[in-house]
């Protein structure tokens, strides 16, 4: 991992050195959402590099919640300052509390508003009233629709670990410690040496960064990948997983085909193909993107079936009543698992014989905050900051509000925003 990060940083340096980047004053805001998030958009070492190799200036609000200390930022040349009004680009991670918003400024953070999330409508109204420009990390995409920036890889890592941990707690077959109690990702990996899993079958869904993080843990835990037909037709004497994505998960109701572009434009025209895996899987690691028109992996009535085998679900994408209908909301990092009674569908304590265990945490990467922040900051430097300065279609397409007004890509939010 260390070699990989070093290589990525070297490519970032070369990339930015070839571009002329004009003056930019970045403000690193203090995370205000509760519970506090300790990830950062830029690490101290990344700030040091930017200050040395560009004309940027960087300010940071003091914070005792970050995974990097104020002293580390000061030693990197960042100016600690409560008042960030001198900054022309404010960077955060989670939603900014309404009373912390500075009028007329440009913000980048995960706003969780693109799906008209009701719990953030007040935030949207405040940004409109304060004539704020909002560039949402979630909306930064390459031309083919692939997300540019995010914490999904580390969400997949932590979520997969927690899913296996929960299954171990349920069966008593093995014990895994909590991720957040480890110093970093490298230290976590060392705990897998000597781990021997039961001959379990794991269904992994999705094809983005979350899924890639899940697969990383599958490989580290020596879980073998098998093809779908084998997975559905036989048992194994060792742990296995099947990776379900695209054509493996969805099919057009009439054409009986799958087109990624058409699926994202017309998800209501597709059906989900996951049902056979419900009777052949012990664990579900869910990493699929979900929206209200996308079919769920299964429905609540399915868990009453005698052949419904899944005992543990790591719902890493974590949409309440989403692709996994048993998801009834977030858990805190400290207590990440709850049960759902198979007969009533009601929430219970975890690890009961009559329940299915759900691991659903909204800020999983916060268990490895320094590693996740380094990875995020690299993507931000390489793909976003220079484009922001010079202007690009990528930035334009991710701008939900421009000076308090919805941009053309987001007019569908009209009733939600005003």
C-alpha cells in the first residue's frame, strides 16, 4: 500500500507541474456535523506539497476532531485561522451545518442532496438563500459516468471486515477486532495472518470503488472467487465469493438484455436477478449504487422463505430501505450491527437465531481516517483542483448551485431547493 501511494503521489506531481495553476486560497473547514467526522480533504503532507509547488495558499480552521492535528498542519505551512472569509474555495467532507455556511462562497463537500434527501432540504434552502456555489464531490464524474473522487474503496474495506466480523460473532467460529482500534490499514492487514474462515459462501455486489474495497478484503482473507454457475450449483470445502455486477444482477424486462447506459437512464425497465443467490449465500456484501427506481436485491417478504440462507448482510452502500430493504437506518461505528426478525421484519438485537444481522454504518471510512484521507486527497489534487482553477466540464457538471441558483443539470431539484 505504501509503495502504491508513493507512486500515485509522484504521478500527481508530474501532472500538476505541467500545468500553470493560478492563485487559489483554499480553506479547510472544521467538520461540524454530529457525530464528528475526522477525515480531511487534504492531509498536511499534501498541503505542504501544494504550498511548495503551486501558488495556492491554504488556511484551516482549528479542530481537535481531525485525524491530523493542528500542529501537523502548522508544521506543513498551513495557516490556522478561525475566520475563512479570505478563502475562495472551502473544502469539507460531510454536510456543513447551516450556521457555519459563509455567504457567497464556493464549497466542495458531500451534500447528500442530489437524491432530494429530506434530511438535508434545510441545508439546500440555506445555500440558496446565502447565494452559495456548491460543487458536490459525489457528482464529479469522468465522461463515461465513473466517479472521480470518493471514499468508496475504504468503505468497502471496512465494511467487508465488519461483515466478516459480524458473521464470526454470530457463529462463534472466530473473532475479529474492530478496525478503528488499529493504527492504520497496514496494521489491520497483519490481523488476518492465521485467520481461518469457515467454508462460507459470500455474494459481493457492485462494480465501483466500494466493490473493489470488498474484493481487497476477500483476497487478503483468502476467500476464493468462483463463477456464478458453480456458486449456485455446489458447496465448497473452503470459503468462496461470487462477484455480481451489471449483467449478473439486472436484465431488461422485455429485451432480456443489459445495457449499462440504458439501465442508468431507465432503471424501472429492469428486473433484479439476485433472487437465486438468497438461497445459496451465507453473507451478502452489498456495494451497488441504488436510487428509488432501481429494483431492490430482494423484498421483505423474501426473508420469510424457508430457503433464505443469508445470515449476515454488510450493506456498505447503506441506503435506508434501499437495495437491501432490511436497512432501517445508520448505526454508529462503535455499535455497527443490529438484527431484523425474519417473521416480523422488526429491528432486534444482533446474532439471534430468528434474525438476520445487518451492518449499516454511514461513515465507514472514518475507521481508517488517515489512510482514507490520503487516498482522497490524491484524487482531489490530481483530478479536481487544477480543473477548478482553469474551469472544465467536469467541474461544471458537478456544480449543483451557482451563486444560489440551480444549474441546468440539477433543475429537477426545483421543488426541493426553492
